[in-house]
């Protein structure tokens, strides 16, 4: 014996949420781009460490590609930062520790790209590995200092 279900009242519009979607709060896009460049630079440190332990040229090539991608994303983040400033989007204050830290990071990464462009094992060990480590250390310190200053600024301490 077959049973069929019938829908007595097919009114789905009452149940649907017809309110307009919320607009984004206007977060600056440069933050996301800086995060990508930081991830690329951290990845370059990892591939340098692997190359130090297993001297296969593939790992050295991975490092230079990651450093190059990080520099490209840092350039895009700089352009996005200027656009965010021109559009007067909300940017955490004070912004100078981040800007200074990222500028130092980009200069170290650019130097690291030139060091990695040399040929052979000495392109990475010890100079390239040291520069990759310094880039990540400066990024971490910049994030910590900027977070501490931002939180202090928000709470008025």
C-alpha cells in the first residue's frame, strides 16, 4: 500500500529570511595581502631548513619562488595600503610600527632574493638561511609590537 504525502500549505516565503545581506564593515584589504606575504616568507624559511638538511636543488628553487611570491604580495599590500589610506578606511592606530616592521621585512627579503639567486649550496647556507630566519623574526616581532600598541591604544592604558 502506497502512501503519498501532500503539502497543505506551500508558503515558504514566510520562513525565508528576506532581509538584505549585511554590508562588510570595510576592513582594509592590505591586512589580508600582508598575511599572504608573511606565509610565503615563513614557507621560504621552512624550505631553506629542508635544503640545509637535504641539499637537493629543488628546495632551493622552492625557496626563491616563495620569496619572490612574498615580495610580489608585499608590493600588492603596499598598493592596497595606499588605496586604503586614500579611501579613508579604518586602519588600526598607530600604524607606524607595522609600516616600519614590514619595510624592514621587505628589504631583508629582497636581499634574501638576491642571495638565493646565486648558484650552489652557498646560496642558501648559511647566508640565505640566516636572512630567512631574520625575516620571520622581524615579522613576528612586528606583529607582537603592533598588537600590543593597538590593544593599549584601544583600552586607553
